[in-house]
């Protein structure tokens, strides 16, 4: 069943059931279907196939997604965290002559497109239906990418429908699920959990971006029984949200990076928890493999699990000694590929595709993924490649730098260590803000007179004390 027919079916069955709840309000299934149908009437009149959405509000995203699905349009998800120059460039590159948003008056002067306001008017049933090919473009999602320019990934309607159907049982997405998603709604995990929840008849509660006060507020309004998030935000939830507000959580779903054993043990301290499942996937492949985690397990920082039903993999360039190879995925969930205007084509082998993940396949249905060698960091669900920050610094004539994630007083911070004459804080802030989203700006830049050395003689900047003789100056950027 396609996404619009699923929504219309739930709207007929449970018109007054909450579909989406956000800090701004909530929509029932009937209200969501009514607004989406009203929006589809506007979108039908547009000659262009692609239409953008720029929002951090889950209600706006839900209406935009289902309105575009009903109208047969391609929804291009734009990230509110992008710098203005990157936003302008991506809108032009992806042929978005129209962009939907909450506040078009504020947005209109900032983007090179016609702005459309998401309606707060609802059509009444009966719900209309239009048939569209399953193989059509449904969605374009943009990843962080290996540089500051994102990769635009084309998802067909069939691939996402198959993904939701194939993963719902494993990921506990059911009619009774009341799902909290306390992260960015414009990123893959947040958007997927929103669509998945509505498609399966559950209730979605989302903040649109991480904010502890908004999260507390939502948990006070609705007793969620399911959480979908990345490990760093799960850790923050346990540390910053009162235990009583989490006392009804039965299912935890995690993605983006592997859960640490201590975090799994803490999650099982929730009194109602039945299961904790993590999955391995990507925007290019959607769901690949999953693992039910137990509190006493140790995973060594690697993901190891079973393939989702319908997914198969094979390995290229297999190392005969270690069994490690490059993963190629054959799956009905696979994306169509990258938009050709943004990056080179995705790697292919017949029906399989690869983004060059490395893994060991122990049986036909079990796989262990190896950490990438490119040094990718994950901060609160955002992929950050050190090369992105190094490129910004090099334009400031800083050519010796190391980028790290460090835990400082329980908070993960992005730190740049540089061997360079000291630069002014304003110069650094302006350089990063013009070229990268705010979540990729270092929290701190530490200027060093020389690289410190470990006992082995290798460079080591880990956990430098404040009074370390190598430190010339620390500059906080955010």
C-alpha cells in the first residue's frame, strides 16, 4: 500500500487519533490527511516535478511529504542547518523552483525559489486518490557527504514502501507505538521514523531537532512507548530527562552508529523496556541489517547482526586472511542512486550497489561491519568528515590540524587542534559559518606551539591538560 492510501485508510478508521505531535501542536489522522489533500491540489498545478521542503517542524514535514506523495511530486528535503550559499546552490542544482516552508515571508528573501506556505486548512473526506507508478521519484534526501557539499540521493516510491513494510516488524513500528524522535526531522533517521510511524498507524512525537526542554515537554504531554534515535541523543535522554518521563518506554530503536555496551546496559535500566534493537543502514540503502542488543553483550564498537528480510550482500576485494571485503547490497530497499548533478554515480555490480562499507560475512544472514578508515565522526546523528574542517582551515593558511570528538564534562564536543599562529575568533567563526552547517563548526579551536608526543613518539593530542605547555590559546566558537 502506498503512503497516501495508508494515511487515508487510518484517517477513515481513526480520524481523531493523534498522528503527529510536535512542540508547535498536533494533528490527528483526519487533519493530516485533510491538509495533505489540500496541499496536493496546489502542487498538482505546478509544472515542475520536484518541490523542496525546508523545515525543522515535524507537522510541516508530515503534511509536505504526504501532499507531495498524493500529487505525484518529488519531495526534495533541504536542511535548515545549511549555510545560505550551500542552500542556494543545492536549490538550483536540484531544480527546486518552488520550496515549501512554515514562514514564507521570512524565507522568501533568502532563497532563489518561489515559496509555498504549508496550509493550515484541511479538506474533508472522502479522500481522493491518484495512481502513480511505484518506480517514480518520491524523495530526494541529502547526506552530509564526504565534503561540505551533500550527496543527493533519489528514492523511488517502491523502495521506501518496501523498506517500511520489510522493517516494521523488526523495528516495532505498529499501531500501538507512540514514537519519540528527538533529533533532526530533515535527516534520514528522523524523516524515516516519521513516515514509518504514520504508515503503520502509530503516533509520532518529534522535536525536529535536539532540544532537551522540547523533549521534556513532549514526554509530559504524551506517554511515549518507543524511541528512535542515535546513540549520542539516547545518552543525553538518559542523562538529562527525568526517569519518570521515560518510564513507559518499551522499545528503543537506534541507528547511525553502534551502541556502546554501557549505554545498552543503562537503557535496560528503564523499567518498562522490552527490547533494544539497532540497525545498520544508509540513506543509499535504507535498512541493511539489525541486531537485538542485550545488557550483558560486548560488541567492541563494531556492528554485527542479521540481514533484513529480502536483503542480500556480497563482498568485493576480499582479503583471504581477514575475510574483510567491500560490501555490495542487493535489496528492494536500495535507492535509485545519486542525482547526477551532485556527485558521480553510485558504485554498482549488476543489481547491487555499494558506498564502500567494509565487512565480514560469517553466514548468509549475518554480517559484521568494520569501522571506516576515513575517520568519519558522528556527532548527535550528523556525519562529519575531518577533511571538511581541514579544508576550511587551509583557506585560512592553517595547514597543520587534527580534528577530534572529545567528551568534556559529559558533553561530546568537536575540537580542532592546530599548529599555527593564533587567529581571531571572529575570523574563524565567519570562515566556518560561510562554508559548513552549524553542527560542523568546531566547538573549540586549540592553538599549539608544537605537536605533543606520546611515549611512543607519535603525535597525541588526546586529553591535553589546560596547562599543557604546548597550548598557546583556546578559542570557543560555540
